[in-house]
């Protein structure tokens, strides 16, 4: 009998661990410090919780993994307003920071062009030639280069390993391990 | 003892999760002209818009520069169908006569990106 009880307890614990509660919280607009709570129209605006709670969870920024939300079809944002606008996509990855001390940066063109047009980054702030851009973490932290978006609207600069995602080959000459694919859980 | 430590840890986690960030990440306050013209500042929520449109729609097709404060948009331009007016025309989204839906900010707000993280980025501009 105690054995049966232990099994039930174990199953209950496993179920509790499996059904992880969503601890994300969003402030109501009237309490976010920006919106005027005296504005009667505020009730017509969509609340962040209503829109964001059903999207792939994250621990930073809007607490939404926007790229996952897009890939899973949880959101279907329009690519253009004018049907004649050319929607340009690029699929390659570029490795950056090859000589630095921190892990190598894998820059995915796919994730960026799904949201942005080429002209948003090229030729300013980045020239279209691998290795020709002098990236500087201090500038990024001050809102330049990648920091124009990352730290303002795209995932914030607290998430180091999402960009610095490719481990360096060891001095013994072992090949680098493959990059973490987009959307995969962080180690 | 261990159980007590676990309870404390759980309480600490819950307390951290409950600490509210102020504005939502990527919210932009536009108050270059609003208050001077007698209306509330505009609060532009990036999160709301990116659910419906990719960045390129506004920052490529509509011509919004990717820097808070770099876009000077007048109501005249909006009612002529430029910038916000490309969608806020009563067809795609509410029209420009619904002032309070966009001009919804508190008085005295400073223009710029709010709700950023603890880097110099958004504040630096």
C-alpha cells in the first residue's frame, strides 16, 4: 500500500513538473507609468497580457520569443502594405568575432530578413562585405550597430549567448561544435 | 532545514517575477510637439505592431527611420496617408480622428524609447 501511495505521489510530482506554470506578468496599461489612466479611451486599447501571454515565452524583453512565435505561426505579421513592394529574404549565416575572446557570433540573415529589409542595415550601418565591419561591443551597448535594435526592440543585450552562440575551437584544434539552432532552448 | 530553504527560494523567485518593469519593452513616447499643441503625448507600442506587421513595413515601406526622435511626423501628413496614416485611415486601423487612442500618454513624458533594458542603448539617444 505505501508503495502505491509513493507511485501516486511520484506521478503527481511529475505532472506538476511537466505543467510548468507561466510566471510571466505584464502590467496593465493604466499602471505602466506611460499611459494616462484618466484617458477613457485606454479601455479600448489591447492589453499586453491579452496579446502576449499566448506567445512563445521568453525571460527578457517583452517576455516573448518573437522569432519562435513567427516560426510557429502564433503571429502572422504582414510583410508589406503595397502589393508591389518586393519582399526580400536571405538565408545564409555569417560568423563574426572570429578573433575575439568571447564565443563566435552566428548572425542569421534568415531571422533578420524575415523581419527587416536589406536596406535597414545595408549599407548603413553595415557594409555588405563579411569582415569589413568593425563591430564594437561598447558601441553596441551605446545603441549603435546591432544596438540600434538589440536593447531597444529586439531581444536585449543581456542575452549574450543568443548572439555569441558558437563555441571556439579549443587550442588542441578540436572543431567548433555546431551553433544552437534558432528556437532551441538555451543550454 | 532544506525544505525551509526551498520555500524561501520559491518565495524569492515569485517576488522577482512579480516585480513589474515599467513600460513594456520597446514602447516609444512621442512628445516633440504633442503637449505643445495641447494633446497628450503619443505612446507607440512596438509589441502591438509587430504582432501584425514586420519591422520592414514601417521601417522600409513607410519610411520610418530606426531611431527614436529621428521621425518628425505631423497630423497633416498622417491625414494625407503618410507614415502612421498609411494604416490609421479607418480601413486597416482606426482613423486619425480617434485622437485619444494614440495620444494616450501622461503629461510631461520625455520622447524616446522606454522600457528598455539596463544598457545605455535606448537612454543614450
